[in-house]
């Protein structure tokens, strides 16, 4: 096996390990203490789109800001109650979309970006983060509205999280939790509240 094949195999194994880890993290955060029978659980919140619609909206967002990247469905995993759809945007950006099987609507989004240290990967990461929000709210946002996303992410005021930190913000009834890890890169967890 030549060096290129070994690196490709190594990247594939790393991405597979990351996906398995993400599935465990999502399952952990969604399973809380059991609710006593006499107390009703709060109503579950959903986005008003399916995974296929979200992928289309994300790609419309990329086109609106004239980015050549496109989101593509890579793999689907059945977890019983949900389907986890793994999508890729480019070699450094991926997402997990959690879709409820009972109604087909998305209730959780996880964006993962791992840069390679180049300016291009950093720019792709920022555009990817912005498109996550645009696809949730409106793929055809104005330039000013997109600027608001950059401010919320902390990209314009130097409050973008450092390794081990997180930044949480709410926009239009949706919570966004942005975190950074040296080992796992940039994560953006998104769900309606």
C-alpha cells in the first residue's frame, strides 16, 4: 500500500471512530434520568423539516454565499427511536442529523469541523458554521443577517471559544452550543427549545 492509500485508510478509520463517538455522545445527552410516572415529561421539540429538506436548505445556503462546497448524505444509522444521518461537506466538515422515526422531523443537529491548519480550512469552517444557522432559519438571508450569525458565533468580537470552552446562544427558539476541543475540533450542537 502506498502512502496515499495508507493516509486515506487512516482518515477513514479516524472518521469512523468520530462517528461512533458522536453517536455515543448524542445517546448520552438524550437519555436523562427517568421521569416519574405521575409527572408528565415536557413536550418534545422538533424543527419543521426532514433531514432531506435540511440537506437541501444547507446546500441552498452554501450557494447563497457562493461557496462551492455541498452537503452529501454518506450514511444512515437506525437507533430505534431515531435515524442518525451522517453527511459530509468536505474532508474537514461533517454533520450528524437526528431525525425522529415517528414523525420524520429533525430534532437535533451536530456539526463537526476539524481544520488542517490552513487558512482555507478555517474559512470553510466559518462558512460551514454560518450555513448551519442559515439552513435552520432562512437559506436566503441578507448580508446583514449573516453578519448577526458571525457575531453570535463570536467570530467578530474575538469571543470564539478556545479549546475546552463553549459558547451558547439562542436565536429564534433554537439553542446553539459551540465548543472547541484540541482532539475533536469545533462542534456546534443545535436543537429547538
